[in-house]
């Protein structure tokens, strides 16, 4: 369950999209060494990229987490299992049916964290994951009514020794697929390689 990411700032997302419009290539701008962008947690604002009504990508900042259904243990639902969301969309019922069908978006991050739940070295240990060769990368998200949730899937070989789920990490060129009609084919992330930064 992903509940902490190192996000980009809204300004950085704006610069990336402007560069993409000008050159056709999206590149992470150099970050000022003095700039401090705090980690994002559920209940906080999270910069992301979402298509507008014309399909043009726009920078958006939304609250991370949907209101939980009545009776749930938590107040916010901030991760969405791809399997559950696909089942909701297939039946047209459930909290994820409409967001998955109409609200797919991209969450740019520098890295994400997973709690180390399988034989952790200490209670509450977290592991930071990056995407080798990429300063920033995209997570699949869904959004509706000013809220966003990060989509999760079965863990790949890099995450599975530590945790039972992982964010749906998008590789190069896969953002268009996530936003397009073939998005369900991205559920399997076994070919994505991630780098784990283990706690001291």
C-alpha cells in the first residue's frame, strides 16, 4: 500500500508539460538544490497530470485520497487495486467505475515508498523505490471530484520480497496507453525494473 511519495512540485509539472508542448519531449527540469519539496501523504495536495475535455494534458493539484465508504476503518481511500477497479468498471457499479473509465491521470514522482511488511529489519521500516535511469517517472492514477488515488497492482520481482502490492509504475511511452483505451493491459508490471533504497 503506497502512502508516501516524493512528488514533483506543481511548477515542475508545468515546466515539463510546457517543454513537451514546445519540443514533443517531456523532460524533468533541473531542480534548484535549495528547493525543498516535501514528501506527499494521503490527505495532502498532490500535483499530477490529467487530460482536459479536449484530451490536452494539464497540470492539476488534487487532494490525495477519496472519502471512504461508510463503515470503513480509514477516512480516506488513497490506493486503488487495479483488479477491483476493472471489476467495478465492467459491472458499472462501485466507487471506482467512473474514475477508472473517465478519470485516469498521471502522477509524476521522484520515488515512492512501501512499508516493509515481509520480515522487516525493524517495525515500521519503509523502503524507497526509484526507477533506474530516470530522475522522475509516472504512476498511474485515477481522479474525480477534486480527489486522486494511486492505482496499485501485483508487485514485481523488485518489490515482492518486501510488500504484497506496488503502485502501477508506467514505463517510457506507456502514459499514452494508460490514458487510452488499452489501459488494462498495463496491470502486469513484471518487466519494470525498480531500485530499492533500503533503510539504514
